[in-house]
C-alpha cells in the first residue's frame, strides 16, 4: 500500500504491514505525536516526538514493527507522554527501566 492511500488514523496493523518503502525514509503520523518510520529497505519502527524541558523537539524510538504492534506502541507512547508531562526526560526514564529489567 502506498502512503497516499491511507484513509484513517490511528494506523491499523494491516495498513502498517502493507506500507511500501520509498526511495527516502519517511514517517507516517499515527496520532498524538506517534509516528511510524519506514526505511528504504522496508524496515519499520515506531517513534515518539516530544518536547524536551529546554523547549527543543526530539525523537525517541519505541521499537521495531512487527515486534511492537500499533496498540503496544500507543501504550508505550502514553507512558512516555506521562513522563514528559511530569517534567522527566523520557529517554533517561527508558534507560532506567531497561537497567531495572536487566537487574532482575
């Protein structure tokens, strides 16, 4: 499926699975600052755009598709948006969570 044929948001998993790569990488908006990045080699991953405390915009990866489906990406994004709203850096929180998991 070409990205110009997408009819609605949030993206359904069937739409995500059938999106075709293009010559350049591109991001397709899912909603609430969540994007699906599609690379020219066909790999897909979820990214969240957020504003850092210094006012600059940044991206954080949530995982690759199909390991992380649309609903899981939306859940992860909601948690990270919660971190941002509380003034915490979501990237630092992500590293803290991974370290805690590795310690278990």
